């Protein structure tokens, strides 16, 4: 019996012999990385509909929502990879939402939606989001061109770890796909040696995957022969095996991954005494296990306890004694699934609508989006759900067809997922890049849009420029003696109005600057390798026309308020704090709010405000009810004509003194007797709007039941053990499917679909 050297790996931190790999790896993944995901309401559309979507941007190092991303570019590419249009989406705390009209300019059958950021261009690895969408046609676009059967299939053999080793048992992955990139199940599969003798068998599953443990003899080439259900026979030969080296053969048990590192007799003396490293990593963290080869053992077994591995993808790389990567394998360690803690129930309210209730039974806050479609829908076929986009795609080379399948909560797909990872070979992260090409900040991390205003003449000391925009909730006064004025980090809405005025001697006159914009578009490209070319398939339906441009607005809830608006004032405003309305104030010492506060007895030095009359009291400062005590630079250039009122004084209930500053709203500012020029801003973030239902000609025909939409509900925010209820139109449907995607505060992902009863 052969002796096996068993290493029980507890995966604790072990002191590295060489820190080089560890440091280079840490440096390569040090910078924040964004992973975007778009939840589309569906993937097949009729002209006249809109693509509704919610954007999620995940921070790869934490796997949580990216709190600092703001500019997400959503581009539409045609079948030739040419950019058709681009939309800028405002991301707030990791989430944003928008829509894209499907109008008459969508003339092709298929388009591709891509989401990415400017910052992502700093990295060699592409973590952008891509989804193919189809536009329904009443024309038969199927090509009648004759295609050889051999052109229809892809047949690959991939050894675990990356290569075959002679005189060793090798684990070989088998992959067969058809012309539509779909896996093909074999009828029979035979393995033959070079003499034509049958030495084994294999059978691919419905995904086109299989694996075979095959003892490879010295110099032998083997033929895999697959017969499909349509009678087609495919063949593929193995590569020439290596004579010296090591290989991998991984097994999955209930609580362990069994990692077999194998070698052959010819390699024993060469490997004897050499120290190899097992490097387990996931771009965020890593662990090292070291072991020495001897001159007798050909099999080294590592038991990797699942409980002590990273959750999600684990990349296992074997390094030789020269710190060169020689083998690699991806494995997936199951995560906790919170999808079953999200429940949707319905109740009848009116004859034409139902009440949908979403309940969060988990222990943390959760962010969701949901699409309601007819129960027989064929229009919802995303290649990724949020789980596959975040947990799988960042580690895999190439396009994975129907990646969401592997994270379908309805069934256990662990075996299928492991076969997928086995066929993918090495991870997306190239070790040559990790060792030699640490990412540099060549592209900015964008926050909003920058604007440069150019005036014909410089401002004098008595002049200032007044800017306000109701749609952007912006009021600003600028005093600058330069002809060019730069405004940064603005969140401008596309096609919104900006008003400009020149203030002089108490009057405001119209002035129109020349405007340059920055950080509002991305020169994006589309990798044609991501084109999913269905050679003999197009969506075709009959008896339908493009939807009319007029739409049906869904029922809205109108909130009524008293005629007299309720003012929000600080605690003690009526009896303790002093109130000054700025319209009644004449300030002899200056026009900024800082100068006003100095006039009222407050000192300002070292970025802090203190009372001159009292030595030890601390002042807390609030701007529009938000505390800015540690960010007083915000009000340093704020002018009093943009301020509505100020409260100040000692607050005994809160020990310290307080200053509360309230600014004018754009409407209040515009109501002053001033003259402004108006400029429509042609660029900016997409304006968010409420979902509306297209005017479908019928809710009972097959086109609507298979490709129409019922409702779209984004921006669902649920606290632990809380519910949200909203009205959903029935559209004469007896039942519907709801597709929910989302993420919790801690980064746990939600993806589920559910059949709802509308009766």
C-alpha cells in the first residue's frame, strides 16, 4: 500500500518564508474596486416600452454597497459593438435607478447594455456589467444560410490545474456547447487510446459539463468521442502530457475540500526537499500553506475545512520553490442565503389591482428592486443575477452563459458550479500583472460633474455672480476676480435649467457665461468577445405593433398638506435662541455668513467658531439641520443673501452654544426681484422618474402574456422585520411572477423569483 502524507490544514496564519508574493498581492488589490450590477425589469422589449433598471455598485474589498461611487455610465451598444447612446446614473450610497426609452431608433434585433465607471479603467480586469437585450420583431430575420454541423459545436478538454502529467491520474473537465453557447448533453461518450481501444466513458449534463479521472500513460494521446442525441459525432484529443511536474485533483466532501497534489516517479528526485506554497486567496484576503516534497510520496493531501475558508470564490494557486505559479483551481464555498427571508404576499384591494406586501424577516436593513411580469413571460432572461455578477463574474475569464443558473435558490447547484469552475481554468487575475503591473491612478474617481464658467470680463470687487437652479436645488454666489470660474462635484440633472445673474450695487442683471463640462461622459468600448451570437435564432412574434408613444400613468398617492407650511426649527427656537431673518439685516462688516457671525460676537479661527464673550464654551454649527461643526469650510464663502435666517445662542438643554443656519430654497431665491438669464444644461445625470405602464393594445393576447410588463418597483428599503406595501395593477392577469434582486447592509445578496396569485 502506498504511503500518503496527510496534511490536516487548519488554515491559520502561517509565517511566510518569503513575503514577496504576499506584499505584491496586497499592493495589487489595495485600491478600491467597483463591481456594478443592473437589475433590468426584463430583457426583451417592444418598441414604445422602456428599459427600467436599478443600479447596484459593490465595493470588491468589502463586498458591500460602495458608499462613495456617484458616476455610473450605462451605455447601449448595437450588434456590431458600436455605442448607440450613453446615460449617466447618479449613485447614492451604492444604489441608483433610471430608464431608457425603446424608441424608433432601435432598429436592430439585439443590443447590449453595459455599466461601468471611469475609475474601473485603472484595472486590467474588466468588472463591468453587460446584458444582452432583444427587440421584438414581426419580421422573420432568421438566416437561411447553410451552416456545417461542425460549426455548431465547441468541444474542449481541460485538465484540472492547467495541464496533464504522465503516469498520474488526471482529472479532465469536458465541455460541449452549441452555436448559441448553450451546453449540450451527450447520448454517449467514449474514451479511446491511441490504438483505438475503448478505455473509459463520459457523459455531459444538460449544461454540457462532465469530468473524468483518467490515468495518463507516458506519451499517450487519448481521443474523446461524443455522440449527441441528433446523431452528430464529435471528437477531441488530449494534449501531450508533461513528463515532470505536479498536478491537481480536487474532491468535494460535506465539510471539506480535499486537495490532492500529485506527482510521478520521474519527478520524485527533482522535487525532493523543495518547498511549495499553497496560496488561497479571493482578492480581499489570502492564506498560505507550505509543504516539502520528499523522494517517496507521490500524493500530498490537504483537507481544507469549508468553515475556515473564505466565503464565495476561493482561488487556489500552487507556487514552486522559485515562487512561480504552476497550478491553479477555483472552488466555491457556500454563503448564507438570505433570499428565503424575503417574503412577498398579495391581497385583493380593487377589481383592477392587488396589494403587494414585501416583508424582511432578516436581522438587517435590506435594499431591493422588483419586477412584476405575466406568469408565462418569456421576456426575463438575464445572463446574470446579482449573485453571479458579484460572486462569480469578477473571478472568471470570458462570458458564462446563464450564469444566474448557478445561484438559483430553488435547487442545489454546487456540483454544476464546481464543474463550471473546473472548466474555466485559471482565474481572471493574471499573475504576471500581479507581480509586475500594480494598478496606477490614471483615471479619476469621479464624484459629480465639473463645470467651468467663462465670462467676457473679470469680476470687480463690487460684483458677484448669482446662480440658482430649482431642479438641482442649487443656490450659489460667486465672488472671483478670474474670468474663468470652476465649480466641482455638481450633480446636475440632464436638460435642467440654470439661471445666471450679475449682482452689482444691489441689482441683478442678466449674464450668460460660456460653459465647459467635465466628467459627464465616458469613452467606452465594447469587447466583441462578449457578443452572444445566436446564429439561428431571433425573437419573432405575430399580430402586434409598436406601442403608441402616449402612456398610461399609474395611480399615484397624493399627499395633502395644510396651506401654511410647517417650518422646521431647532430646539429652543421660540424661547432660548436668538433668531435673525437675513432680509432685515444690514451688515456693516461684510457680506459672508462668517462675517455676520463675527458681528454677532463669535470668533472664527483654526476652523472653529467660539464665543468671544465666554472662554470655555464650545459652539456646534448646523446648516439646514445637518451638523457641520467639523466641516466649517462649507460656509466660509457663503453669502448672506443666500441665507434665510439664523438662530444662535446658548442652549442649556444641550450645554453648549449652537448656531443654526437656514438657506433660501431655489424658489425663494428666484422670487426676489432679480433678472436672470436661463441656460438649459444639455448634459448631466438622468432624471429619475416614476414607473409608468405603456399603453398595450391588449392584456389578453399572447404577445402581452409572453413579452409584456405589469409593474416595476425599485428603491425598496426595508429595516429588519419590517414590511412595505404598494399597489400593483392586475392587467387582467390571474397570476404573475415577481423577480427580486437586492443586498443587505452587510453585503449578503438576494435573488429570488416567486409566483403570485392575483385572484
